[in-house]
C-alpha cells in the first residue's frame, strides 16, 4: 500500500503537496513477525511473570520502529525538506495496518507524533475526499462503562468524567454501566463515583442489543471497558441481562443498523484497532464501526494500561469540547501523553515513556 502526506487545507486532494511511497511487502515480514511474536509471548505469560517478557516486547518494538524509520518514514519525510507541524499524515492500510507509524523517530530525534499536527489511519484509499469535513460539538452521546469482571477500577470515574464533559457543552448524554453485579447508578456508587444531574444513567444492563439500539441515533459514542481478540474475532466485552459475558463482535457490529448520524467513536479498551497482519485492509472493531457509518474512531493497537488510557481520554475530551476537531484533538492528546510519567523514565527496565505505553492509541477516519 502507500503512505500519503498532504499539506494543510488540501489534506485529501492530492497534487504537488501529496506524496505516495510504496513499500515492498517482503522487506517487512521478518521485523514485523518478530515484533508480533514477542507481543504474543507477552500476552501468554502469566501476569506475575510479565516483566521480563515486557522488556523483550519493548526491545522488539524499538527494532521495528528503527526499521520503519530507516526504510520508510525518514525517506518519505525527507522529500518535504524542513518539517512543519502543518503537514498531515494519512496512513493507508494493507501491510501497514496495525503498525504504530506515529511512534517512529525522525532523524532529528522527534517522534512522528511530535512533529506532525494530524495523524490518521484509513481502511482503504477509496474514502479519500478533497473536501475537508466541518467539525461540530456532540449533541447526543452514549457512554458505556463495562466492568463485569470487577477488575477495572478506573472505568467508572473515566466514564463519568466523559459524560460530564459532553453534557457541559450541551450534549444529551445517556449512560449504560455495569460494575461487577451492579448496574446503572449503583455501578458508579460502588466505586465512589458521582454522576452529574441531568445525565441519563439508565437502570439497564449494557447488552450488545441495547448498545446497538441506542447507538443508532447518537452522534457520539464512548466505551470504557475490556476489548479482546479471540482467534479471528475481536470485540467489546459486554454482558447479557443475566450477567453472562457477551461480546459485541466484529460480525455483530457489521450487522448493526447504519449509524445515520455518523458518530465520533472513542474506544478506551485493549486491541480495538488490532487487525490480522496480512489483510488487505484494516479489519477490527474500530474499522467495522467505520463500515457501518462512523465518521471517526479512536482505538488501540494492543493492550493498554488503565492509567495511560484514562490520561489519554482526559486530554482528548478536554480538547474536543473546547472546539477542536477530533483529528486535531487526537494529535494534541498524543503529544500530551508523551509527557505522562516522563519524570519516572529512569526507574524501570521499560521506562514509562516508552512507545508500548503511549502509542497504542490510533485514529481511524471514515468516509
């Protein structure tokens, strides 16, 4: 496939400010394969024994990013001379799907995410349009907090804060929540979290059916909870009415009614933008939402730490409700996340400012 770069004001139009650079697939197989193997080994390792495996995964991530820097990104961006943060980066899918190109270091030592204002991934080239889309504040939002295993202590506070931020700019906010066996306001109360008055917290379980029904007429959707990939299916972990785990899977998303209001979707969960390597397009939870009408989706390429997810969510929503477009809010939130816990960098084998912690968050753009 190709990398595309466009100047400000004409991000999708092509022309003299746009560069397309193909990458030979064979060049990528070995470094990508080692990286994926190290990540899979990390996931299979029991939690108490993961420190050593995390170090190996981080080292392979460094090697992959160095390979991408030398063979791809530095060569591409060198053609533009001196970089400006007005430059926009759009990454088409194919063999580049699932690779954290925004975490590649440039020749001046900066990460791509630091150097460029806008970074987006797209499912395929067909969605590119010469007309930039106007951004508006959300007017109707659905927030889902899903912690059925009672192992995500930050989700209740994260969901309540997002609902509060959206309500403050006039959005009508509906919330579905489950924490352990508690539902609705009780799910927040058991975590000691208060939800602002005026926010509609429903006394209903966030089942796949209920979530799909409520999403249909919303222009914004936020999910905080578990994401998972099982064999070739990825999904969001919800529950049935009787409390049994249920997966809002790729197939179920693709069978949903069209999202007529073209929502912005934010998925604060693991592996929601992790596709099968070797696919011709992105195919995962995030891109499935694009296929049923979402305008813009934030997802994650691999497992995310709860504190980083919350920090990213907080930064993104502060910027979004201030009036920034989602793609500019994403870029700035990533740059803020780069500084998160940077003062602790020398205390751990894998420093807290390493890309495995801050770069799983990615932005996908739809038609």
